[in-house]
């Protein structure tokens, strides 16, 4: 009796289609993985190194038809001057007030309640953003 072979001789006819597909998937996965690592590193750099001022609006209270008090939490470097802009919105989400506040206190973290005057009754408030005064 003679032995029957079940496949092609190993390595005789080059790589199979499965091996080529596996190689392509490995290359694509490696490139995407390297890109993801680079993206995470860039976000980390921006967050840790470049952002020396950040803020968060943690509450607001409509105190009159033409004023709203906003509670801001500001995180900054001790020597930085923070400029935060807040806007007040009415029921249709139209802007009825806007004010920028400057925080130059020699403190790292601040919690302040500030008043924004409005042209109509505000129903909400939002923080537009905070930036370092040196960024201009």
C-alpha cells in the first residue's frame, strides 16, 4: 500500500492565502496599535503639560429676572491668571448674558460664586471655557 498525502508539500508552492491574510492582519493591527498609543500619548501631553488652567461650572441659581449666580471651580497653577467665560441662557437656549471673570489669586484651586447680569430671565448657565491669561 502506498501512503496518501492529504495536502500539498510544505513550502513547495509558496505561502497559502490564509498565511498572507494573517500577515496583512498583523501588519494592520500593528499600525493601528501604534497609532492608538501615539494618540493617547498626545492627549496625555496636552492634558498634563499644556493645560495649566481648567474650570467647571458646578451650579447656578437664578436670583432675579436680570441676574444669575454661578458657582465655578477653577484649577490653575499658583502663578497663573485664569480667565473664565460664562453665559446665561433662556428657555429657548438663547444667550441672555455673558461675562468673563479673571482669577489672579495666588492659589492652585479656587471655588467662587460670581454674578452674571442678564437681559432677560435666565433658566440655565454654562461655562464657555477657561484659559490662561497669557494665552491671550
